[in-house]
């Protein structure tokens, strides 16, 4: 029998695969494997940032806003997403990053509050703008306050808003390519250091009459996969996805020309609004502390008459409409119609925090209440209160309705307000809830 020597250059040569020699992977294999790890890095990073920008806001009914211009650079760049929580716009301080509606542009704007005017309106400014905004910001125009900054993931909205379809198509192609090439970093057969060529066991030897059994290959390079994924997740810190305090501490700079924000993105599946009728209401009276007035056609509010215990308060409750997927409350207005009024008074509304029943509540067993007072001047006809902060808290906790009282009920002379109750047959209490 004639033996044919095996060339040393044969990739299956025993000399090449023997335990005494260690074979270096080919450059092309290394490049392919590293490309797969890079794809895993990109995929894990994008997914992680998208969770911060989309999934977490869903849990807390916050709103993600894509930044389309550079008016807030370098603190907030084009393509970043500012996650804002709903706010009624009251008691905000300088430094707050506010998301608000600008009627002049018919759009949402994200700028920083830099001052407060004597009339209670705010002075706003983009960090990169040399001048403050020309129109003062009214508290009721505030939609939300920046709470979280997630970088880069808003670029698809930037491209859509700017008609940059080429960039959008290129990004889509790049994402599909990353998904396809990620297999090079996941599957053992593409790992040049775990493919059985380190010479620690015999390799198959081919001959004209058959083949020896294949040896077991080492386990996949799981350490490499874990390292790539962890590196992608850690990029969140490197890209400064900072938590923005409500009374914000982003560093202000003025370096660029006067860019302004033109639009905003939302993940709300079906924006809209709904007017809800009252489901329960009643007056409670300090001078008749154990009596229930749930069946009356009027809701009475008044302060004390000197030292006489004659305070009256009104309780009203509504069912809240369910919010569509991805939506958060952007507006809430309480409406009461006054049949009688003393216009010298201011009326305050608070959020009720314990249970009560229409036909059982009295002054002595009245529920507790909390939150910042929302006020409006007294008057006849429809009176409105911006109760966005209260309704947001109800969606996040429990809905027990509102309590309505004189804003200074310990100092008065019995000035009375009478509102139509739900038993009156017309002009009943309403709650308008808007979401987006």
C-alpha cells in the first residue's frame, strides 16, 4: 500500500491539528466574529434605550417628546427624547425644563424656565438661544415637566418630520443588517476561538474509505456574548441618559443661533378627550355636622360667618375614562355651574384621598384631602379649574373625587356660592379629561 504524505499546508493536516501546535484563526474569521459582536452591541443598546423612552413612560403615564431642533444644545440634542410627566404648570421654579403648548407655532415646545414674571407667568428660553422667548408662558399652557433624558432614539421622528426618507431607509437597512450579522457573534461555528482548532483533541481525518467520528466541539463563547450585551447596556451611562430633576439642574449655555422646537412625538395610540358627568356629589355643613345633603339640587360653598361655624364644602366624584395604549393625561378641567355667587371670593379645589358616599357623607365623617390647591375666582355661570395634577395622581393611585371650598374659609362673613348638583337636572358638574 502506498502512503501519500499530507502537506503541511492542508487545513486538515495532522501536523496542523496536532496537540503540539496552536493554530491562529484567519483574519477574515476574526473580522467576521468581531462584526457579529458589534451588531450585538448595537442591538442591545438600541433596545435598552427604547425601553427607557417608550416602555417606562407607559407604566407611569408619562409622555416621551422627540427633540427636533438644537435650541436646547448641548444639554439636550437633536434626536434625544425628553420624557415628561404631566404637570398643571403651577409653582415651577427657574431651571425647570418644561414642555408647553405654543399657540403661535401651533406646536409643543421644550424650553427651560429662567424667570417668573410678577403676574405669575414664566420666562422661558432655549439653552442655545441668545434671547429669551418673546411670549411669556402661562401656567395653564404647561403640558409636562422633563424628568428623564434618553439620547438618540428620537431620530426616526426627526427624519420623518424633516422628510429625510433617505436617512430613515438607511437606518432601517442598517438595523436589518445588524440583526443578520449578529449571528456571527452568537453561533459557535463563527467563533474562531471555539471552533475545535486549538489542538486539544484529535480532528477528523479524511481518507478515501470514510471518516472518523467528529470530536465534540467546545461550548460557545458565551463570555463574549455576555460581554457584548453588557457593553451595550452600559452605553446608557456613556451617552448620558441623565435623570432631570423637576426643578432641573441641566447646565445652561448660550452658544448657537436661535433655533426653536417645531414638533413633538408621542406614543399614544389614540389621542382624544372625554367629558365625564358626576357620579356622586354632596354638600357638607359645619353647622349641621351630622346631616347628609346628598340629595340636594345645589352644592353650597361658603366660609365662616365671623366666629359662627358655618363653613360649607362640596364633594364631587367622577368616573375616569380608560386611557388608550401609550397615552397619558395632558389636560383635566373641572366645571361647575354657579346659580348664585359672591364674586369677592376665591374658590379652591383639592383631591380627596379617602372614601365617601353620596348619601352618607357629613361634616363629621368627611374624607381627607391633599395636593396643591387649584383656585379660580367666584362668579356665576360655568366656573373652571385646571385639575390636571389631581387627575394624574388619581390615575396613578385611587380616585375619590374632589372637595371644593372657599380658599380662605376661616376669614369671611358667610359669602355663599351655590352650584348646580347632579340632581338639579341641568348644568350638572363635569370633568373634561384630555389625553395624548
